[in-house]
């Protein structure tokens, strides 16, 4: 027995399953599949691939918004030639984020204007780009702004540290 | 978690305690990145109590990468360059200095 799905209810169900890229792309890809004679499995494969790619893009975008990093202090804008050679050599490895897996801290010391904040923010941007959750916070704080309310749930819950509600 | 400019401004006792318990919580579990222009020997200004200070530093540096940003102020150099205008090229010697 042939079962014809009304298109709207399919989109609705895909939405219920939280597959936004399926919702957006399944019709367009289906037309392409018919035109080019893709086997069913290839159609499904391409749809899944799109969902995965866009999901990671959405995640990074969400992390970027939640990180609170100064937007202009990127790695591209960092004047690496001004950094002491010992520090400069460590930048690529720090941007990879392996120190996070070892729960290592990164401590930057120096007099004002040496680029500590820019360096850390630049590493932060790179980490977000690789899918790590980052939260940048200035500590010239008062109790009114600490703990930071913008903290991403993943940081707060995984550290066992609960932000107070305000 | 990046804590920018630790030690800037005065923190009261309660804030210091939140900071200390936060660092203890993260110790050996999650990374913390910190920038500060206060050297460790003056951290008792942040934590008030010498024992707390010692405990905090101990945990922070146990697994840590320490970056010392020595050298001239980038900000100051940029301000000077801006005042000079664009006609002057920066001195070549500045590039080769270690």
C-alpha cells in the first residue's frame, strides 16, 4: 500500500525531531535526487551529512555568542612578532586546545599593555572555532556581576559550580 | 574559563572566597586561563590571607603553562606610532630585538 505523506506534516515531524537542516533541505535534495537518479541511500546520506555539518556550525555560532570574547582580539589581529619568542612558540599548541584535556591552566603575566588580554582572547577565539566552550570574564568585578550570569550551562554544570540566580 | 585582569581593583572578602572556591572546584578538572599584572609574590593582596594565597597559587600552578609577557608596551608603541603618523617607518631594529 502506498502511503503518501503530506509535505507539511513531514516537515513538522522533522522539526519535532530537532532536525532543522532536514527541514530546510529535504525537498530540495529530493528534487536533485530524482533529477540525477540517486539511490535512496545516497539521498539519506547527503541529508544526514548536511545536518551534521550545519549542526556543528550552529554549535560554534552559539558558543561564539556565549563566550563574551572581545570580538576584535582575534588571532589574526594578534601581533605575534611583538610577543617574546618563548611565548610565541607556544601559541600554535595553545590554540589547538590539548591543554584543556589535561585540565591545565594558562597563566599570562606582564605589565599593562603587553598584550596579555589579546593573547588569551585570541586563544579563546581559536578554541571556540574548534568547538570548545569558552567564557571570557573581566575580573574587575563586584559581587553584582560575579558569578557571571551569562555563563554557558556546559561550563557551569560540568564544573559542579552553579551560578546564583539573580 | 578566562579570567581577565585578575587582581585589578579591590575585592572584598566574600568575592575572594567565591574566587577561591571556584579555583578549587576547577583544580584538576577543568582549565582556567588567567591574565594578571600582579606577580605571585603580591597575590596576598588579592586573597588577603597568606594561607589562602598559598593554597590558591599551589593549585593554579600545579598543572599550568605560564606565559611571561616581558618587553616594551605594545599599547604604548602603537600610541607613539599613531602620534608620529604614517610617514615614519618603524625602526628596523625593533623587529630583530629579542
